[in-house]
């Protein structure tokens, strides 16, 4: 599979993981807890990149607002 096809289909995930990896390396140097933070940053980068690839909004504010308003209506 040529690199261009890979980049076109998974470009957001690749960029997200690369960004998370670079940020994570900064925190990785110190120890175990920073390594766990590194894994969290890479996971967040992968998740946001996957949302970009799927053409979904990065933060589904509208869905979150609808769920919260349906859950906590003052008078049901």
C-alpha cells in the first residue's frame, strides 16, 4: 500500500499519534507516572485523529448538551 493512500485514509490518526508521541516524550523522561501520562496523551491523540478521519466533530458538544439536558430536566 503506497504511503499516500495510507496518509489519506489514516492521516488524522498518524498526526494525532505523532503529536501525542512528541508531547509524551517530554514527560516520559522522568519516570513511571509520566509514562502513564504519555500513554494517555497518545491515546487522546489517536482518538482525536480517528474522529478527524471519520469527519466527525472533535468534541460532540451538541450531543453532550442533549444528553445532559435530557437527564437533568428541572421538572419531568
